[in-house]
C-alpha cells in the first residue's frame, strides 16, 4: 500500500542537532563539505584499561547553554543531549512555549543503549557499596525511555512519548515510527530522531567485541567507510531530532517545510551478519520498501546518505544492497557517508544522516567521504569520492544498516 | 475502513508458571507466585520478596537458536512466543516470512548482561571479558532473536516503554496490521529479574515487605518480578478464513505523557485520563460498555490512589461497580511484560466471562473506592475490557479489547 494513498502526509518543519562539529545544521554541512573530521584520539574517557582509541567526542557541549532555566540535576548525559536537541528543533520549527502548551507535541527517540553510563554506575555502586548507596534519582534514568521522558518534562511535551531501540538503526527507525503515527492521525507533531552518549562503557564493550578500528590488527587510524583498508569504526556522540508534522496542519500554521517524508522501509537479516547474502538482502528489502511507499523508482533518487562507518561486513552489505537494487545504475547515484567525519553515533546516527541530507537538499552540495582513497573492490562501483560535489537533490535517500541484521531506509522529498 | 484486528494466540511465562491454561487457572484461583528472591542474595536490600520464574527450561521452546546463546529476557520472550503461536494453531511454514512481524517491549532489556559486564568492570577476575556484551545486551536483540528463532523477516521493533511497554508493542502491531505492513504480528513484552531494578525500587521505598495488596488501605508497595507475555494478532478475516480461535478484538488505544515527573504520577491523573479517553474514542465504545478493567494496580500507595482517581474521572458513577482487578497482587510487577500479560488477561476475561481477583485484599481504602474483585474470581458478562498501564517517564497507556462479533 502506498503511503500516499491513505492517511495523512508527513513533513519536516525543523531540526536540532548536537554534534562534534557543532549545533548548527548549515555550518555542520559546511564543515563536512570542507572535509573537517571530528575524529581524534579519545580524551574524555578517564580510564587506562583501553588502548588509544579514536572517536568523535562532543567536547564542547555545555547543557546549560541550551537548557537555560530549571534544575539540570535529574538529567543525565543522554537526557541532556536529547533535551538540548529538542529545544533547537522546537525553536527552528516555530514551536514556542505558547503553541506547545496549546497542543500535544510528542517525542519519539531512537537510542541503542539509553543511559549506558547511568545504568552501569548505578549497578556498580549498589554492588560495591551496597544497595542502600544506590541513588534513587539515578534509578529513574536507568530505564531505556528515560531521556525521552526527561525531554517531555523539560519542554512540557504531553503528546505520545516513545523510545525505539534498533541498535544503530534506532534513529531512522524512530523517525519511521513517528511518521506512521502522524499518517494514522494519532499525532499532529512529533519530535523524532536519536541520541547516544559516548562513554567509557560503550567504548569498552565495542572494543572487546573487536568492532572498533583500533580493536584489531591493522590500520587503527583509518575508520574510513567504503575504503578497502577499513578495519572497523570509530564511535561518536550526538543527538539529532527533527520536527515531524501532519502536512495540512503545518501548512495551516504557515510553517517552513524542509521536506516531506514520502516513505520508509525495513529489512532484517536472520543470520544477524553471519551470511553476507542475507545482509545484502535486508538492505534491498529496506530500500525496496521505502521506494514502494514513495511511489518512486531507483532512478528517481538524486542522492543517498549511507550509514557506512568503516565496519567490514556492514559497509559491504550496504554497498551491495544499493548495487543490487540500482542494478548497474549505482555509479550514477551520488552517495556519501558522514560517519567518516562524525563517527558511529549509534542511536543518533540515522537521524543525523537525515539532517545532513536535508542540508544537502538545501545547499545543493553533497559532502564527501572523508579519507576515501580506494573504494573496496569487493563492492559494486559507487559514485563516492573524498571530495564534496555539487548535486541538485530533490529526492534523497537515507540508509541505516545495523550491526546485527536490521536495515532501514527513508526517502525525503523537497516540496515542489 | 482499515481491517479489524483480533487476538488469536496467547503465550505466558510468569511467576505462576508457563502457559495460558496454567497461568489463567492459577490467577482465577487467587494463587500467589511471589516469594523470597533466589536469583541473587537479597540481603542488604531491606526487602526480599520477588516474583521469579522458577523451573523454567528454555530448551523446551527453542527449535532454531541455542538457548545459552541468548540472554534471559530473550529466553522468556521466545518461550512465550512459541506458546502463543501453538495456541493460535498457526503454522508459520504456510506464511510468507516477510509478512510476519515481531514487536516487543521491555523496561530494562537484557539486564543480566549488563550486570555481568559490571561484574567484570568491578573485578575482572570475577567475570569474563565482555566480548559479546554489545551483541547480547542492547534491548533490540529481543524482537530480533525472536524473529531469527521463528525465521521471519517482517516488521521488527523494540519499543522500550518501561512498564507500559507491552501495550506500546501491541499498539504498534495493531497499527502495522491495519496499514497492511504484515499479515501476522507477534507482540508483547519481556523482562528478566534484575538486581538493578530490585535495588532501584527498594531505594524508592516502593517494594512491599511481604505481599502486594493493590487498593488495600494498608498496601505497602509493589513486588518486582520477571516474565513475558506475547499475543498473536492478525486480521479478523484472516482468523476467520483459517478457522482460528479468536479471544478478542483490539478495539483501540491511547498514549499520553504527563510531562510532569519521571517516577510520580500526575496529581490529577491528567495523562491517565487522556489515555483512557483516547482508547474509548477509538474503540467507539462508551465507558458504560466496559465490563472489566485490568488495573495497572502496582500496590504502591500513590499509584493506586491516582489510578482510582482516573477511573472515577472517566467512569463517573460506574466507577464503584465496574470490576477492576490487579493481577500484580499475584505475580508481582513483571515490568515490560506486565501490560502484555494483562492484555492477555483482558482477552481471556472477554472470551470466558470470568475476571481474576485482586488478591490479598483486606481493608477498603476510601481513596480507592472501586470494585477491585477482592480475593475471589467472578463470573461476569465482560463484553469489552480496558487495560491500563503506566510507566516511568510519565507514560500512560490504555487499550480497549472487545468481543469480536462477526
């Protein structure tokens, strides 16, 4: 069933992003087009049980600059990131306090771990010092939906509040979930996206899983998506939320419309990464689902923002999925992979990709894949390069291919 | 008109045992499944009662995956899912695997995995290096591993909405079926018993010392528990075509956020009222048509008082006569599984015209002036039932089920 045949249409009216390259989507896009990478040795982990590791840290973020009035203590890092991005998105889309109070605005947050640090510290405190030393206020933040709930409290958002966890596809899956709620008329305005903190615990876990660029033998300094020498990814930290609204009510209030979400799709690889052909198939299912809902053919898409992050198997499955569906025409589809400069920000990644796509649509320029020198010969030929390029994008695609088998795709179209 | 969606299978894994028939009969008998915690030493927590699933053999339910390769919450979810599919007499091999979806909810996901990870961080000799941590812990593994176990690649979603997660999952399955995204949806919730959850509720002073007594004047709190509840949902036409048993129809739901406090309900129950009201609106039923309410009913002083206030605001004069009970009095609070298990209870109440009691009820509380079906199950013409669930984050979720008339 095409989404356009039933229900309501969904538009994006604003976005907020907290990233290692700043909080302004347009300047973020400029930085990416200039090839300014946030990748550097991780400094803020404060632990010596890890080898030197590269990552994209949010070193500059001060919650108080965004969440100016009120008690910040109940909000942990993940909640602060989410609430700050939400504030930016509300402001950008013209939802002031008065309008918020008169409507039911909701939040749909994608996150892989939720508050990883809070959960682990709460538990370790109770084990080491005894349960009576565990802090009740921190317990509230150990539930995976805590950041979305805290964000609702901070901004007074009484609409549907939900969290979606789909590993590294969480952010894009959350946006698809929110779009469906609006289509069905269950919500009029939803902030949707993702947030993920970068903390010692996640770095430690991914390191021991052998998934980081420095976890294995090889070139630790090259978490370069799509490159033949890639050897794993680098973690990043970010939050990105977009304001999704029912098109009719957005138009009625005279909102600026950045794009329409015309379709999304998903796929699942039963082998969870063990069988490359099933991994490719999951990507194809996600792409085909999104195209079908949008009523588009592959040739109608002007550019794609990939989730490729330097992961050996994940990048290959994603590239092959695109190659398979574009069937020989993939070399004509401009693609980019912003995780080359922002790292793998897990639950935030897919939402951040959509922010970058919308900026590429506005600016007519697609950032390059930083550091890309030698496209993996195992991959089909792709239209990717290290340098940014001018591309007119009216219909853009975001792909999110997870570590363990889940794939999502979403299509955003400029309104003519 | 979107297709009608019905429940055709029920799977239950609870502190009162496994399987729809066993759990339902023990609930109707008013039995209690909570007791002293055994999965860790409760010394030092100040309380020691919990609802654990004992004598649980996951291997009975696994046909594809190795049960030891997955965490306990996933084990509970797969057990409930296999039961639900058997109960629905559904042969997956006859279906297109891309048209079968799995939607799950949880509060803490695979909490035991992060506990083992923490043990390693505390003392690396006490627990192995966490080489599988990032693959086994993130809560998205629960619906994904259920899908791998079943061999299905349709819509797959984890919606961790804390103690309302089961209702969120069933709601998404309803919407997905109506939108034609799948032919069959498996939906529910799962949470394993966790020392993190136990410590947290103990520190909030929310855990009852001996037993859970919802709506009783002397109620002293909830009892943390574990479990899984899973429903099989499909369209009414599909169920009729294959001659499947139909428990009930999912008539509508409502979700609302208090935006007031992370752990305390809104003082006037505004969010709860909005959720109930939206669920009734969508179902097209007036409050007078609801024959049973499955309460969130945790047994904490505040929850039950606020929930009673919300019921009064929606049901007006009928609030004292509509039967409302809390099975948490018998199995404890199974966290993300709770509202899925309670959804199953609503379906069974509609199918059998029997409602389970609120156990351990002794003294009425004037602030909870409801008919909480004290201590004895009751035969009553149900017709339609409402399931209420509330959660950290100010979440309010209500769902209405009704008899599936043809």
